[in-house]
């Protein structure tokens, strides 16, 4: 055994007491800040029985919020999938001027507050915004309408897929693509038969994260939605309105549905990680 291996083994070896202490601290932290709040959501949601729980979810405004959340995520995720794959492919496989600028722009939503990004959309497309008069003249409404919610959702979620794929595709290199091209494959054939199979697990992982953020987005959507009940309220906004109206059972019922979607996302994410590890393909 080499000296480095011995040092690594010694440096990572701890006594049973220290190991149990670290595990206990981690579990206690998770229980206090994750498990307890999550359990409270479900306890409060079912506090007055199944009938009130189901009626809160089937109420027209709640159903409209659920549908709008699914619509926004259903548009934002495919749009970001196309952008993320294209951006990652360009950054990882080609050299061009402005590459560093493109990477910086991809990271922009991580640096900008969602509320600020929503405000920018209002300043651009609102009634008194830069393009507001032109939009009104052509009877196009973006702000306080579904299109604005979709745009805000796309903005805050577009880094997720690209940021999962860029390091993965960079680590894989471009030798396989170059070999395919040298054998006569076209660009599309190279992508579909070489690049895509190599990134499928990382791509699915990025889609899961993007979808989770899209359904749970609050800040940017809150600014551009106008909080019109039954029309422009997503599930997080509907929870806020119900809670402010002291309708706690309905608020926690809708919140529990969001929590269930989050838990389902975690299960799918774990399955993807397990399958990727089993097949020996990296996710990042």
C-alpha cells in the first residue's frame, strides 16, 4: 500500500463515537429543519378530514392554480431543454468568440434575485414599460397574464439543464463526435447517435431539477402575475393568498400537493442517480 493510500485511510478514519455524533447531528438538523416542517404541512392539511382536504383541492381557484402551474412548467421545461442542450453542446464541443460571455449569461439567473427578474419583465413589457405601448397597440398582453408567467418561469429555470450538461460534456471530450464525423456522419446523426446517448442521464437529471424549480417558483411569478384569482395564480401564489385570508386548511392542502410533487421529484431524482451509477455513466 502506498504512503498516500495510508495517509488517506488514516485521515478519513474516525472513532465510532465521533461517527455516531456526526450522524446524529446531521439527522437532527434534517429532522428539525426539513422533517418537522414537512410533517406539519400534512398534519395541518388533513387536520379537519379528507372531505375538506379534497374540497380545497377541487375548488375552482385551486384547480385553476394547479393547471396554470403545470402549463408554466410544461412550457418552460421543454424550452430550457432545447436551449440547455444547444448551449452545452456549443460550449463543450466548439471554440468560438464570446464563449465565456455565454457561460456568464447562463449563470445570470443564479446571481439575480427572482423578484428583480420579474420586475425587469414589468419594466420591459408592462403598460408603462419600454414595449408596453407597442404591445397595447397590437392587443398583446404579457404582464398580469399567462405569457408573462411563462416567460418569468423560463428565465429563472433556464440555467439548470445547461449547467448539468456543460461539465458532463466537457469531461467526455469530443473524440467520439470527431470519429463519427470522420466516418461520414452528419451533424444531426452525430448528435442523435453519439452525443445524446452519452448525456441521457445527465439530461434527465437536469430536466427533473428544472421542473422542480418551475413548479415551485414564487418570486418572479409573483411580480408578473398580478395575483388574479382563477387566472394568474400558480400554486405557490394561491397558497399565499389562502394563508393571508386565514384559510389555513385550504392553504396547507395546496401546500401538501406541492410537497408531494417535491417528494416525487426526489424519488425520481434518486432513481436516475441509481440507474446512472449502475450503468457507470456520470451525471455531472
